[in-house]
């Protein structure tokens, strides 16, 4: 194994970054597995959409962002919320509807918010948050800042009106928004090619005269570099980008959806699992001599403990008080 | 005291608030270069520039959402709908984003936004361009809804709406833009949630808002000739409703007629009647009656349209019934 | 220790799942995350995932069975470990499944050869007759007619002490509204007499004027409507029968004179006792001894009252109302006298409160002051009886074989035959007669 002192500083920063990204992906993975278990035990109710398989996307992007940038997402947001810095405790507490949750127990899985960390939700209407992202970009430009806004959404949102209106205005007004489409090929139970006239999402960039890129979302480093490019483009010139990130979810659309059998085959799922972003990065790090199996196991154990602690925190937290029912309907 | 039009009152309000707070901006179709589809925003582009007076594509859902996003990012948007009929397209952003953001974020993200535009029927605009949207909006917790009837109230309520930290829907009216009224110099703010008695009387309560205020006042004139003194209560706010004002008037007269330009079924007037029957039951000498638009899409023909709308004659007839004169 | 595998909630609304297919057999090795079985939820077919490593020791539920969320479906543990709950060695087939065939029916089918399981019919719903009109409140309004009035009018009437039933309503459907009450003024009494004054109705029907109009139509006032409606529902459906007896009132008359002499000595405020007061007291006491007559017909049961509240018919302008002397059996003659006088006055002034003219258990009606020898009164439902009192008249009678003049009174009792039979009414009337003929008997 290469000794640390022999590495140039830049390499050290890189390996440290990759190590951090591995930990973050593991955190998301173990957290989502725990979430599935908690859901099956009835601690989490309603809709619950898991990010398993897509971890590299949130992690790769997050590593390229500043603390004062904005992130806004759809309902498949646990991963993005965690890497934005919302503690696992408060995310799990929110999933369980507790008062200590990041939305006070009043949002749930689909509506995680942390204004201080500029994580702007958590939105349940498909495509509904894309105009909000354009609006955040508008506010950034209006106030003369150089922040950017990253907007995560799924490929099915590409077919809804709000997508087109939001991209058009972001382009016409030259706003610093990165529209990041996580194309996991299935909108709930419908394969994209069955309902989309144009299946390469990135082609829509042309319609609105914005930059577009296809990214392999199972490779966290590739994701990271693409994110950096798009972020620079936005920060420097206020030019939006449409990123089509090709990824895959290993679980069903939500907890009520089967893993396979109805709209995708088990073989397909198994095939995709071979491209697990976590295993890919782990293998690379081991090949590069950065980490060995024991170190990875230790990392995994550390993450497990953090997730267990989060579950315990959620279990022990109280429900919101009854008068919270009528609080925060209107601002003062 | 100067007399100005309702339109100019709104213009003054926008101008003053944009001068007062750099975070306030106006966005909508034709608001800038065209000077406003109804000229409400005349001169604002010249004074404040293109960043603060923003012409949008025809994309109501989109730019309503842009407004909400901008509010999330710290600004105070005023979003104009050319008419509220087109706002139906934007309802997802008004209801699911603007109204609910503060609540579902556990109090973290307020949305200090104003949505405004002309509401209800004008003249022969036919069914798709003549709807009154009060009850759709007033139904939603998290929103405030106001409907000024006079230039004074228009200026005072729009200013109050812009300063409010919540989403406020301002329902204006094409037929109101040219009406005139007196406005004193200086700052005018009308509190949201406060009704006003536009004419005092002790015999029968007429509760109205927006265009029906003029209808009720004409009816009050006719009733006065018949020896009946009507108490005309202009709601001004539809959410929240000024319940004490409503109840105070009914306590005085013991009978009420509610006049609205929306459809009868589940209209805003039904909510007013509920308040009265619940909290003024023992003061009632007669059931509360409503005068509304006919329960039909608005027809194009001039005579049919007149038949569909509330009129002073219909209000007088209802008032006479609750007085047991007919 | 074996790990239990439970049926999980695989969708938010799932309450039970059908185990479609085991993908692991008993004895197979199992790792966390592997599929154990396919389960059909309310939404889709989902996979049940193992959450422990080990061997599938037992399938607790056969394929096709439907199981509530939370029930044990399998056990995972170390090879050879026994599972306590099944009560059978791990290797053999599950005992719990014996009653559930593979037909996927959630209800166990009977063992082969036995007849179809008898499904017991739903328990017969007891025939509940229509609820009695009387509310749960002990005092039920005897007057069941609803007056239509605006809430405001009701409030004004109450404040003014005006009886809404006496006001003609000018609103739709006869609704009494505020302006109808503007003219309403409580009428002052005609005379302070104990007996009811001559009905004012006479004033409405003046003597025939020759050459005048052939007739005059007078609209019904509320009270007329009420009386008409109520008593039409009385004489119609209630099977009345009548018992008459003639009572010797000599001793009662002597007693009354003596009592009034004593009262006069105490001053004018002490009041006077009338014959009616004595009759009221006697009726009340007699009812305490004959509870069978102190009752209400309640459609599906009879309410026998242990308290005696006597209704006293009082004529008012254009009508009749029955104020109630509550607990009459326990009140002294003086109390009864004072109360009946006061109630009658307020009845004429239309100042009675509803609780003062409702809730009687029996009634007395007296037309003696009009020289009526005897009459039959109509029962006030839901009461079961009423005593009609005629005038006290000196008559020749035979006493101890001699003809002599005695003051006599004829009482007629009307009975609701559904509640009171002939003999029952007769013995009550005999007791009443005995008390009146020998007032000291009231003290027994």
C-alpha cells in the first residue's frame, strides 16, 4: 500500500474525497435499508420512496456544491437530504413523524426541509418543484449572488408541462439552475419508452437552448465531474444545464411497489445490481490501495452504528404536541 | 381629496411598495413593455427596470412557481394573472406550493407572495373568461384572499398584501378598473381581515364584496325609497372573514341577504350564512337569503348575461322577503 | 433462539397478506436479504425478505393461506433448533396448518366427510316499536304542538312572558315573527275569583243582531288550534269509559266552614279554602293509594307515577289550560289553595311557564260554578284519567230510613281503558268518595 507521505497533496485530497464519498453512499444505503425495515414494522406510514441504487448521484453532486447553494428535490429525496447535511437523526425522526424531525413531523418522507442548509424540500407533485427551482435561480440572480440551484427530478417529470415552462424561463432569463434528471428508466410502473416520444432526455436541452450532458449515474466520480462542469457553468455565467443522469433503482418505486415481476424482470434487476455504485467505488479504492476490505468493513460498521443511533433517536422522540396541528398555517 | 381610478390606485400601491422595498418585484404577462394588459402596471418598467418588472411567456403554472421559488429565495414577488381564469393552470403552485410550504416545512419557509388580477365577469366575455374564483381560493388554509371594491380599498389592500408574509390572493375586476373614488394623500393600509360598513341602516343587512358592493348600494337606495334602511357590509376580505362585523350587523337588523357574483353551490356566501346561523341564531327573525350568479356557465348574449348576474332588483326582492314585506 | 418471521405490512394499507409461494423450503439455508416467499398484498405481489441468517426451520403457514399482518409465518434459526410455538418437532409438517387446506380460503373448511359448516343466522334484531313520544326528561310537555316562530320571536316572547301559542303568526306557514309580538301585551285578569272566570270567548260571539251579517268567521288562535288538535287526538284514539258517583258533601262542607273560620281569625292573608281545593287534595291522596290510576300510557309501556302532580283545568280567554299542582298529595290544604289561586291567575294572565302546565299525572276539571250537575271530561294524554266535578246541590236523600236534605256532589271519572279497567277505576272512585264524605279519612 502506498504510504500517505508519498502522495502529492492533490492526490491526497482526491483520495480523501473518494473515501468521504464512499462513506456517504454507504450512509444512504444503510439508512434506506433501515427505513425499509422501519416501514415494514409500521413506524413509517404513507408513501416512502427509496434511493437504493442511486446513491452515486446525490453524493457526486453534493461534493461539488457550496453550503450556500440551493438544493431542491422530488419525493425520492432521503439521499439528497442526508448528503446535504441534514443529520440522520432528524431525517429518521421526520420519517417517523416525530416532533424532532426536520419538518417537525408535519412533512414526512416526501417533505424534508432544512432552510439553514438550503435544502428546499421535498415535493410531492411530479414536476411541481421545477418552476420553484427556476424561481430560486431568479432570486439568486436578482440579489447578485453567485450561488446555484440544483434541481433533482425523475425522467417521468420530463413529460409534464411544468418541466418545459421551468426550463424555458431558466434559459430565457439565464438563470443559474442545474436541472438534474435521474433517469432510472421507470416512472412508477411505466417504462419511459412507452410514454415518451423522445427517450434521450438530454435532447430536450436543445429545445430550450441550454447545455446538456448524459452522465453514468452509477459511477460516482463521473457524476461528480459532470456536476462540477454544470455548476461552474451556472456560477460563472448564469447558464442552466440539463443533466441526464442514467441510474437505476434496485427497489420498487415505493414501498408498495414490487421489486420486479410486473413491469421489469428479475433478471434485469440482478443485472443492474452488478453495477452497484458502492461496490464499484469500493473496488476501485481497493485496487488503488487506498482502502482494504477491513477498512471498508469498519466504515460500514461505523455507518451502521450511525443509522442504528438514528433509529433509536426516532423511536425515543415524542410525537408533535396536539396544538402543532394548527401552528405554521400562516406566518406572522 | 384627490379622486382617482381603481386602476391608478393599484398602480400607486405597486409603485410605493416597490420604492419602499427593493425585494418587491412584479412578474406577469404584458406587465412591462405593454404597460399591463389593463394598464395597471403603467410606467413601472420605466421606473424600476427589467429586472423588477418582468414580462413572462404564457406559462401560468411556470411563472407562478417561479414566483414561489423566488419567495423561497428571499424575495417578495407580485405575480399578475392577466385574469384569474388563467390561474386555474397555476393552482398546483398556489395550493400545493405556496399555501402549504410553511406548514409542511414545519414553519421554516414562509412564502411572502402576492397573486393578483381581475376576477369574475366583465361584459360578454363568455364562459371561459367570466368566472369568479373566490371560493376555490378561500377554501385553502395557508392563503389569504382579499377583494377590494373601491379605489381606496384597492390601494390599501394591495399594499397590505405585499407587506404580508403569507401568500395573498388579490381579486380585482375589469369592470372596477375605471371606477373612481377618493383617496387621501399619504400612506394607506387596509388591514386584511377587516370588513367595512359602506352604508349604515337598521332594517336589513346586505353583505357583499367586490362588484356586488355597487349592486348592494343601488339596492339600498331603492329600499330607502320603500322605507327600509339597509346596512351594507363590504367584506373586503374573504379569508379571513370578519366574523364580528358580520354578526354585529345582524344583531342590529335581525335579517340578512348575502350578495356574491360566484355560483351558489359552495360559494363564499354559504360560509357567511354558516357563520350567521351558528353564532347569530337567536337574533334571526328570518332565514338568510343569498343572491348569486345563476348556476350556469356565463353565456355570451348580452341579455342572458344580465339575467345571470346579481342585480339591485334581485337584492331588493330578497330583502323584502326577509322583511316579510312580500 | 429461533427468529420469528412475521407477515409484514408491505403496503401502507395492507392488513393481511396471502402467502402465494414459498421460495425457500424447510431446511434451506437463508441469508439476510434473500427472498423467503411471495406474498400477495392488496396492491401487488411482493417479496417477503429474510431479516436474519440461518436455516428456514419451519414454514408456519402453507401456500395459499391468508394471514393478518403481524402473524408468524416462519422460523429461522440454527440447524436442528426446535421451535417452541408449533408444538411439533421442527422436521415435521406444521401442525397449525391442519385446519387450513390449500384452497386459499381464509376460513377453515370442515374435516372431510362432515357437512358444510353451519353458518348461524345473524341474531334476530329485537322488534323495537317506535319510541314513545315522551323524551327522556322526567317532565314531558303535555302540549306536543310545535309553535313555528323565528328564533328572535321566541326570545322576545320569553323575555316578555308572552305565550307564543296565543300569538297569530304572520310569517310563512304561520310563523310567528318579531312584528307579531310588537302588538302582544299580557292581558290583565278579569276578577280575582278562585273559580275560573266566565270564558272571554263569549265576548267574541256577541248576541245575534237582527238584520246584521249572517255569520262571522274568526280565525283560530294558537290556543284554539292547540286545544283542537290535542283533544282530537285524545277522544279518538283513547278508549274512554266513564264512572259516575254521587258524594255526600255535608261533612266536607262543615269542615270547610270551620277551617275558613279559623283562617279568617288569622287575617285576610291566610286565604280561604274552596271546595275545589278539598276535592284536589282528596283526589291526590286517593291516587297515592291507587297508583294504578296515576299513570301515563306510553305506547309500548305504562308509566306508573309514584309522585302525584295534579292538573287543574282553568278557563282562560278563548280557551282552557291546565296548570299543575306538583306533589299535590304532600301539600296542605292551605298550600293547595294558595297555589291553585296563583296558578289560575297567572294562567289567565298568560304568564305560565311551560313546566307549570306540563307533567301532570292526573287531572281535575270543575264546572260546578256553572251549575253543571255532572259532565264527562276528555282525558289529557298521556294521562290515563280525569275527574269531572259538578256543582254541589242540596238534594233529598234517604239516610237511616229517613228522607233528609243533604248537599250532594256528582263526580264523573273518565278512564283510559288501556290503562285503567272498570274495577280499578271503581275502587279509586270509592276511595275518593270515602275521603270526601269523611274528610278525616284523608288522615289515615
